[in-house]
C-alpha cells in the first residue's frame, strides 16, 4: 500500500485489547511501518480472557458472539480462523433474530424450595419482555416519559397489575419473578440498577441477527489469531501509561530526525514519541484517571461526556458439580426470592444479602465438553462487594442459596472460580451502558479525536477507540473491534489520496 503518504508516521496504540489489536492489524496491512502497542498488563486480549476450570475452558470476560451473522465482524473473523463449530456457522443460526435475548430453556426455583412451572413463569416472562421492548422505543422520541428504564418497566408492570385476578400469594410470587428478571437485565446492561439506565438512550443499542454462540476453544483464540498476523515485537507489555502529552507539550518530543507532536509517557519513565496515538483503554479506567491521563487536559465537553456515560460491573461465578441438580435440557436456572414483594433490582443490605443479586446460572453446554458446570451472573455493588470476599466465603454463601432453592441440603459444588473485574486496576468494571442523562452525542464526543476540529494544531494527535466509543454496539466485542478499525481507517484516509478518503468517509 505504498500510495499512502503516512506509512512512515509513528502510531502508538494504548491498550492491547481487541480494539487496539484491530487498529494495529488494519494499519500494518495498509503499509504503516511504525505501529507500536503499549499494554499495561502482561497479556493481550483485554476483557477477552479465557481460563481453565477443572477440565473445562471458561470465559472470565467476553462470553458470546452476540448476533453471529455476516454483519458481525467478530463472527466473520471467527469463521475465517476456523474457531467455530459448524452449527454456529449454519445459515439457520445466522438468520435467527432473538433480539439480544437467546431463548434458553429455563428451570425456575423459588426460595421456599419449590420448582415453578411454565403456566406461571411464561406469562410473567412475556409481560416483562414486552415492557423491555417498549423501553427501547424512545430513542427517536422528542421526550421520554420517565428518566430510566427501571422506572418505566416498574410503571408498566404496576399498570398491568391492575387487571390481575390472582390470589395474594400468586400475585406476590409474580412480582418476585419480575424482580429476578430485572436483576437479569442489570447483568445484561452491566449496571447496578436499571434505574441508572437512561430510557431515551436505551434504544441506541442495536442487536444483530444470529443465535449467540461461544468459542469451543476459548474467546482468546480470536485475539491470538489476530496477533499472529501482526509484526513480531509490535507490543510492549507491562508498561502502564502515566500520561499522553499532546500538542507538542512534552519538552523532549524531538528526535534527531523529526519532531513529534505526541509523547506517551509510561509509569516507569519510558517514553514513546508519536505522530498519532490511538487510545483504547476501558471507559471504567478512563473515568477514574481522565484528569491525569492527558496533558493538556481533556476539553470539558469530553470530560462531561465521560462522566455522564455509565460503566458497571458484571461478574461470573463458576461452579462445578459431581451431578447436575437441573434437568438435562435446562440451559438457564433462575432463582426467585419470594420475600421481594415489590419489583426491585437492588439489595438493601449488601454485606448480608449480596447473593440475592445473583439472578441465577447459565448451564455450560455441551456436557461432554464442560462436565456439570454452571456460570452464575451477578451485577452492581453486590457484585463488587463479592470481590472482597474469599473464595471459600463465596462458595459457602452460594452453596447455602442453592440448597435452599432446590430443597436439597446435600448439594455441594466441588470447585468454584469467580471473576473480579471491579478490582482489575486497568479495567475498573466490566462494560459501558447508557446512563440517565446521557445520549448518543456523548458517545460521539468521547470518540472525537484531539485536537478538536476548530484547532490549528496538527490533526488526529489522539484518537479514541473501544466499545464505549461505538454508538450502536457499546458493551460488545464487535463494537470494540469496529471502533479499532474505524480509527485505523481515519488515519489511512488522512494520508490517502482523495479517492480513498471519499470511499471511507462514511465509516468515520
């Protein structure tokens, strides 16, 4: 690709997650000779993190390809690298549109030790999903009837309740089931409570067709395959960034050959001069350190958008059993706390009852690959508190819950492992959500390169990528991947003849 004028430009990418890897891959494929990735940790992949659990391979981070169809670049790459099973790649699977909620076969248990049947659970689930779908309709509206998704859903349920003919006990149980489903949505959105998710912006998220699928050999197989296509030595590991100095603000930004407008300074004192920096760190880390990460400081418009956007915690708890307590065709297990007589998705006493935020478990399938393994999901402050506990304390608490809900006092998991994304120093949570008070414009502002367009300084000094910068696919791996490609395309178009710039301008 010798036609590009910028192949000798120095590009430093901060963060070796899939967004940074994608940007590096596209730049090097287009002839950029001086591309370097700086990674704070000792591994690549970021929030794509695969581990072994007994004899099974499990995902500590990203779990599914959401919407595995031709429109999803993660799916296309996974197919290219031969990482998926035939069923996942079938036309039938690609054409299914599940609206972001795969139709898992459930087992429902209540806190009194009873199993709940479909005659009760299915109407409740249908009502809740209808409320959820309605809450996605206000993105184009001139105004929103309530500030948050949580408030809207609770109002819709209350209005529907007026027509219920149930006895008091059934009515109470149905409300408890609604609470469980609201907690499930907290895990899907990665938020403490759906009362924090903005109603007007909720519809920004776009689902893709395809039945969600997993990587039999682990999600890291994708980033490993992408890394193999990069030049050797392109990544410097264990180099946390202290500050990105832009607008020629660093006194030693010159070499014997040229002057660089940007210098990336690491915590160990090492510096990396650059013409362009692509910043791909998680929004959680950015929210915590934005005031010191750039010099000169970020423009206030960008600071305010970073502050408005949401970033929460969603953790996993893996449990392995000698024998299953769930039915053979079961794909998800729901736990309904019968003492929650109003629709709630938070726990009043986190230290005593953090485990009540756990909505249940997905069953890892097929059994031949995983054995009898469950993955529990827990979001919010309860999830963050869980990280402070020892593994033995978590195992004991979850064991007591399972025994109570199943009515079987002998059930004991033989192995446990949990994620801890809140205390990961370079992530500070799991993924982005659209919080109350923010809009798609905030995502656009976070993604806007520095210096801003009205500046007379050298353009495109600091570019921003990562799932939080994608307007439609925030919180997803494909959103992160696309954002990395977007910023690489931005630089390619900057240095390319006008014909290339015009062709790619719609992507920027």
